[in-house]
């Protein structure tokens, strides 16, 4: 093995069902750059066993499975960091010089990465009710990492920052005027992923820096949302005040008729029960009665389970509706429809079903390219009028890029 570059920037990405730690060399000239190592804890890992979270570690071009942890381990950051350090070969073990945290909700204050101080923490806290699956986990990761590495700078990069360019018509809910002064508006999420994917898509299309390039981006992971961009600027997105809005997800309902909430409350359900129902027991999981993972639901649907079939059908129906909505906001044929994150990258049948509804635009997938897609790649036919790109989700690397101006 050749000498590995200096690694000194640790990124922490606490998603709804996972915690990912990645170690990068901040001075690398590669773009995108791969981390020297990445450790991942997944609470919904089908192979980890009941009540357990699966752990994996990637380094030296290989993925290694580590012993699972109890899913309710209190300090996940510390546990994952320690497991990674124990499993990494000596020359991969480096203390970070800087830690960069993904924070899902930044409200309307942050349009760029910031160094974390008490006022930033207060602002993160302020939005915690508006990202119940994420913000507390983000905060716990920050607190644990600051305890573990108290002498070094910690930065935050916000999912919401990318959507600060949304026009008022896209970010305003059609509620009463008073909502506007009370901060009740659409913010949008997955912005770190969308910024990375839109930059990469422009490069792949040979249109890097083109201010007029229209794209539709589909981030399909545990959380799922879509974004319409023009020249790398967000002009519409499906998530809203919280990451519960929009299309159906792994365990989240996405947008539903708000009168359903009124009905449930009249039947005696409390706000926190409804919050749990819609965030944790809905979507693919709620509809199928299975874990919200297409690797479990697709085979069940294939074996004739009607609930699993319906879950996939609803997921696709909502995904198509979201794409149609982003298309309307663009008002023109997109340069590409982009698929990213776990489901977007690994589920060819989801891509096929999503694209089938848009054949009238002249969008056609090549079944062989789509079936064997290894991101980053184009899976449309040569004569398709819209490209279909599968792009690896690079939230961690994007976080490093966004903090680079602050690192010197
Ligand atoms: N086909 C799939 N492969 C991997 N994960 C999937 C799949 N379908 C659904 N999921 C869910 O997506 C999540 C992993 O996606 P990821 O975006 O990495 O996590 P997070 O939403 O926590 O950031 C897990 O919660 C998993 O249950
Ligand atoms: C905002 C959001 O839903 O994030 P994730 O997909 O990582 O859960
Ligand atoms: Mg994620």
C-alpha cells in the first residue's frame, strides 16, 4: 500500500436512520474526493438483527462489517468513533484537526457554513421541533464530538442553506398572512446533497457553470425529496417547514391532507402521537407493515404481498407527482433527471417506474445501462431527449468543500 495523504477533517452526518463519519484530507486536489475512511452506523440495517444497529467501515477500497451495536446506544458518535479506531489499521488512525457537522435545519439565518459557537447552538436548538428525527441527533453529535475533541474548531453545514434562493411563491404556504411573520414557510432540506449532485450533473453534461442549466434532482434515501435547479440554484423543492413534507419516504408520510390531522386530533390523538405516527410509522414502512427498506419490500411485493405492492405503488405515484411538480416550476425540458442516495442509486426499478411516466417528454432509459448502473453514470438511451443520471450522494465531501473558505 502506498503512502496515504494526510487526513485531518472529520465530517459527521447524523441522518434519520444512520450516523456516518468520514475522514478527508482537506488539502486534496481531487474533486470530488473520496474519504480515507468512512464509518457508518445504520439503525435499520436488515442484517444487524432485532434491536441492533449495523456498523460498517470502508477503507483501502474495501468495506468491512463490524460487530453490531445496540440500537439505543446512548452516545452513538463516541461508540462509532471508538469502533472505527479499533478496527482501522495503525496508519489510518489520525486525530481530526477540524470537525464538520451536517445540521438539517438552519431556519432562515444560515446561507453558508459557520463555526459553531453558543449562538449557533442556540439557533440549532430553536429549530429542533421542526426536524424531530434529525435536529436532536445532530445536536447530540455536536456535543459528543466537542467533548471528544474540545481543542479544535467545529463547523456546521446546513441542509436548508442551499434553498435560500427559493422564490417567495415557492416557499410561501397558502395560509394566513400572519404565518409569514411567524416563520411558517417552506425551507427545504437535503441541500448539501442537492448542491453536490447539481454540480456533478453539470460537469457530466459538459455544462459546468452554465447559469441556465435546468435540472430535476431526486434525493431518495431514508428521507426523500426533490429539487428543481437552474444553473445550480434551487428554485423549488418538495420538503417544507420540516422534512416531513413532500413525497412519501421510508418511514415518513410526506404531504397529506391537513384535515387528516384535524380528524385524528378530534379522535383524541395528541400532537406528539401524531408526530411519531407520521414520522416513524408511515411511508413505505407504514403502508407495508415491513421495515421501510426497498430491499425488504420489493421481494415481498414480488411474492404477492399486497401491502408491500401498494407501498411501492404509492411511493412511485408520489415520486412521479413530485417530478411533475418540479417540471412545472422549471417550465422547460430539464437537462437531466438526477437520481441520488441509497434508493436513487441502488434501485433500478424505482428509476424505471419514475421515468416511465415521462416518456411523453422523450425521456427513455436504456434497460441494460439502468440495470447495471454504477454511479456516476448516464442511464438514458442515446436518443433520449432528457439525460437520466445516477450520481453518488456526496454529502460529506460537499461539507468539506463548503467549509474550505473557513479553514485557512
Ligand atoms: N434499498 C435500500 N438500500 C439502503 N437503504 C434503504 C433502502 N431502502 C430504504 N432504505 C432506507 O434508507 C436509509 C439509508 O439511507 P441514507 O440516506 O443513507 O440514510 P439517512 O436517511 O439516515 O441519511 C435507511 O434508513 C434504510 O432503511
Ligand atoms: C432531511 C432528511 O430527511 O435527511 P435524511 O434523508 O438524511 O434523513
Ligand atoms: Mg441521508
